[in-house]
């Protein structure tokens, strides 16, 4: 899931399809890359369950999957909470080491 949003164009695609469904062609019109490149980005986002795909005749319409974003947000929140807790412990260790050196 993180790999899916690592690419800046994919994050921009998520912004575009956040409020409304769009076809790949309409999404591609916002970028200076080929429609095939946008289709590949959409496949990655769809595979990561961040966008839904709905067929309307021969067209495919894409839209953000709110559930996917909630899952991503939960992952990032947990990730950063864990990392910040580790950082806090390291800072506290350094503070204790410094206090012990000052007492000598």
C-alpha cells in the first residue's frame, strides 16, 4: 500500500478521483504522460485497494475507496506512533547518560 502512494503522480490521481468518478482518459488529461502510463498507475492503485473501478459500457470509471484510505491512515498512524515511541525512548536514554556524566 505504501509503495502505491510513493509515486507523486499516484497521489495526485487520488486527489483527482477523491470527489468524483473519472475515466482514465480524463485523469490522463491532467498529466504530461501517456494514457498507458496513467492506466498503469491506476492498476497499482486498484491493486492496493485505494481506488475502485466501475465499468459503464466500455468505459472504466475510477474513484477513491474511502475504506482503502482509512486502512492506509491506520497503518501510517501506527507506524509513526511506534517510531515516535522509539525516538522518545532513545532521547530519554541519552538524557540519562548525560545526567550520569554530569554527576561524575
